[in-house]
C-alpha cells in the first residue's frame, strides 16, 4: 500500500530536522519511548508521530516553521506533570519536548548576593534550586514549585503556587522576562516593564497565568530571587501524618476532629506561615483515615511554635456553632427536609442526627475533648517541624515532604488517576460545608470500594495573603481571593475500576463546585480534563477570558497553538458557567441543600475507618452529565463514558505492540531518593 500524504509529510519533516541537526526521535527509538512514557496509565496508548527535542531557541523557531507549514499539530512538553494530560501529544501529533533546554544562570549583585535567575524552559525546579544550593545562597528563595520534578514553564505560566507564595506572591508575580517563539516563528522578548497597553505588555500579562500552550513556545524565563526574612538564612519546615492511635476510633470518626479542622482552616495565618494539608483515604493501606500536614515558615523555630500554639490551641473569637444553630439561607435546619425525611429523623449508622453535632460540642466533656485534640495536633506540628538552612530545605526537604507525589510521577507508577480542582475562601460557612463533604466522601468511598486497590485524596494548598495582593485583572491569574486551592485525586490500580472512579469524582464535583469561587473556579495548574469545554475558560481565568481572547487574536490569529482546555479566539466570548447540578442529593451521611445561594451542605457523619499516604497524579476524562471528555470535542454523552480512550487517537496494532513501548517504564531510575541531587535520571 502506498504511503499516505500524511506519512510522506511526516517523513519529510523528520528528515528536515535531521538535516538541521535538531534532535528528533521516532517510535521504537529509546529516547522516543522515554519521552512519551507516562505515569498515568489512562494515557498509555498516546503515540505521537515523532518527538523533537530542541536545544536552542533557533531550533524551536525552525520546528514551529516546519510543523506549521506541514499542518501538523504540536503539543509542548516540559515536565510532563499535567494532571489532565495536557503535555501528552495525541496520535497523529508531534511532541515538542523541551527537556534539553535546561540551562541556568544566576545573576549576583556587587556583594555576591543573588538578584535574578535565568533558566531554559525545559528545566525542572530541581535544576533551578541547584543553582542556589551549589552557591550556598542561604536566605534566598526562588518562587518555584513544591515538587522539584515539576517543570518550570507549566508551573509559572499557570501562575504557580510555591511554598512561600503567601509571603512573596504567585510564581508569575516574580517573573521579570520571558522569551517566546510565536506562531509566526519569531522570537519575542516580553518584560514586566513593558507598557500594559502595548502588544508585548499584553502578551506578558497573558503569559502570567494563562500561558501554557496558548500563545507560543516559551524558551527562557527570568525570575527575581527573593530574600527571606528569617535570621541566619534558615526556614522552618515539617511533615506530619495524623492518624488515630492503636486503640482509638478512626480519626474522622472522633467527635473533636471536625471542629479542630474547621478551626484550622478558618484561621487567619500570618503570611510567613504556609500549611498544606491532604485528607487521606487509601484502601490499599491498613491505616485509618488521616490528614497529612506540610509546614513551611519563613522565621525561626520559636516564632513558629508560638504561632502554632496561639492559632490552634489559643482562644478564638469565632466560636463554632452546633448544628441546631446553623441556618441555610433564611431557613433554619430544623425546617429543612431531605427528600421526604426531616433531618431530625435522619440517622447515621446507629447514631441519630440529634446526637451528632458539627463544630464544638455543647457539653463540658466534649469541650475538653476539643481542646485536647487541638493540643495534640499543635504538639505534633511543632515536634515534626525543624529549622534548617534554606539550601538544605531546597536540597532534600521538599523531596521528603512530597515524596509520594515525586516518586509516583515517574512512569514506573503503574496506576490510573483522575483529578479535579476547586478554589475556596476560608469563611466559616464555606469551610463547614467543604470539610463536611470531604469527610462524608471519604466515609462513602471506603464503604463502596472496600477491598479494592483505590485511593481518594483531598489536598488543600494554602494560598492567600500576598497571592491575593494584586487585583484579579493585574495578570491573567484571576482567582486572587483564594485562600485554599483544593484538588481531589482518585487513583486506582485495576483498569476495571475506571467507570466507578469517574462516577465518584463526577458526583463529588457536583457537590463541591457550587462552593468554589463564583460557583465555577478551578486552577489551571491542577486541571480537570473532564471539565466541559464551554466552562473551561471561565473556570480557569474568570473575568479575564475576554482580554485573553483578544491577546490570542493578536499573537496567534490562526489558532496554531490550540491547547487542550486553552484560550480560544474571540468568536463568542465564554459565558459564565454555573458548575454543579441542581436539586437534592446526599453523600452517605451528608445532607446537601442547594438553593440559589451556594449550596449549604450540612453534615452529620458516620464514624468510619480509612487509610494512609497521599498522591496526586494526572487526570483524564470523567463520566456522567457534568463532565466532558479529555478530547477537544464539545459533545458530552458517549465521550464521557469511555474507558481509557482518547478521541484524538487512531490506534492500530503497531501502536499497541511496539516492542519498546511495552518497556517504557524501564528507562527510569525510581529508587528511593533523598534530595534533588539523587534524582540522577533527572540530571539535577
């Protein structure tokens, strides 16, 4: 059979790149297999025509010119950490892998102190951190990712939440300069100092929060190096996993747990304190439900300890309410009913709702239990956090804090995962509902999937303070009001669980989305691959959508860079989406009421048991009417029900039986790691 014109075009393109000494790899070559290897088995059959790995901006310009002329679809890849597979090139496409563009240059002032750092777009944060580590620059921080294996470009172009962002702003707030190859193959430099009304100024604005794959190929960035305030160049950091003791009830079933967590999340922490937390329900482990806390503090240990004691144990002006005092809109709980059953008649397991309260308990014994619970948490957070040089923190602590996520981001992690994100304030009403829902979901998850190799996680990334200082329209990152960016992760090992996991996540989104900012907010760096196409722009960029589309028209008027869930051309500005489904629903022992205001979810939870370590990998298509597939199709229906299928893929026997494809995991060294230098395969 004669080769198709498409095959001829691809072959010509590959030969052109080889003639120009641009590294290009085809199926069956080891570097191709290393590049397309994925940690999420939902994308295991994505096989681009070829992988190209430029080393310079000149090579990127040549690549864009050639693939545009041949009408090939290009997908840009840096770290490959996209939860929705946005860096995974589909069959029939081209993967532009930036991994060889990982140069770094640290600028010093006349006193030898770091001021800015310039790095290639193919760096991972470990490469960047290593420049500060090697130079012994204690007391200075690059506003990068929590996980050292995350790619710098995707992180910063999606705004970027770093461990010290609460005191120094979003990662994109510290960008000084960006070099980008645009759709017409030009190399353009845009700077923070460019006039906001200029073409360059508008592009810089757009890149700071909506830059991933929408306007061109970023090849280099310059970032300000931030000076920490702590004496001696030290920071305080820690990790504590909170599970019930041997002879105690499951943590989520203890009466004081919810009031403790509610107090924790509604606390106005100082801007120098960041505490991330993950609610863990891992049915593969024999531990119960738990919460992992990760602490970061720009200050000394005594100050850290004092703040922990004051905020967690000390008196707080806002007392928790019992469920009898809670209201929904203008309606008291006593008047509300669930279906045909009143709340007073509802039972949770063997416990009636009258016996359960959400918040602090009314009896003296229960108040004592609450205080004891808070003292226990405070003591462990202090005990499990220590002061260390900031270079040591960058070298080994971040890896240790995020060890599950770091190791499981390697292709040796043979599991499936899906994901969705939400953006919350920390007002009492929101926190009560969100925490009640998460606990109920964990309880229901264990009940429904007991015996399966599955995991449910809810991770709260601490934001606010300096990240909220700019106006929402000062950059493309709109959700400045956020105090917590929360994402759900569902991971499983057996392919048969896929539809169950997608259905569970879809139902979870229906309950949580109305509580997100403007009932729609999500975070582009934690993308939801199943978010409906007509909702993605508003979910990620809110009221900045219209300006982003105008910038897109100026710099990519033919939509050459058509990113998954990306910025579209202004052919009908995105309309505000509502997110979530109307009507009454329930989650195990939760009662959810959804009036016109953001739904008030009331919870009277069962006492259950669950599990341990957290993880967060990639995401893909979900199921059911709230979702869309991971393809670029705007249809719902059958696409949302597919099992491990990418609508762009046209698989054939060669794709699925390529000898090296079945060994794609073996190229990676995934031994236990301590510090960024031990990631030899990542070349830190």
